C-alpha cells in the first residue's frame, strides 16, 4: 500500500480511542509528527522530545510495512513506547517487562499477536 502521514495519523486516531490506549492519556493526534521513512532496518520508531517543533515523533518505514495490518501493529508498538513518555529517564525507549505487559494488553484486546507487537 502507499503510505502517507495522513493515513498513519488517522489510524492513530482510531487506536487512541480503543482500550487500552484510551486509558493511557496519550497525546492528541495533532501533537505528534507522523513521518513515513524508507528505512530497511526498522519498522517504525517513537521519539520523544528531539528538540524539533513536535514533542512526539512517530515514524513508519514503508520499506518494512507494506500492508495495512503491519502498519497497525507497528504503530501499536510505537504507541506502547509513547505511553511511557511521562516516566523518568528513557523509560519510553525500553522493551522491558512493563512494556511487554502493555503489548500483551493491546494484543489481547485488539486481537493482535502480542509477540508481533
Ligand atoms: Zn520498540
């Protein structure tokens, strides 16, 4: 599929309204810079406070996400990262036990394989 920031922003808006994302007090879609990259090494990224205009940046790589479902699960993964942005230090960048627990919650609720998140 041909990806655009608008598509990802709208997918974000939908996921934002779904439990458990709806309980995590995530930023509004307009507070996030959505970017499409062509990075063969990563599926997506979440970056907090890079010093740019937006406090939050989510990238999705069109080199790795060719289908809608892959975009949705990648975006979900980055949204779990984002759900830790208020925590001290670089908690939002980690894939620790709490991160995995939240991925499991998302997978269970929305029908994704939590191991793919
Ligand atoms: Zn990650």
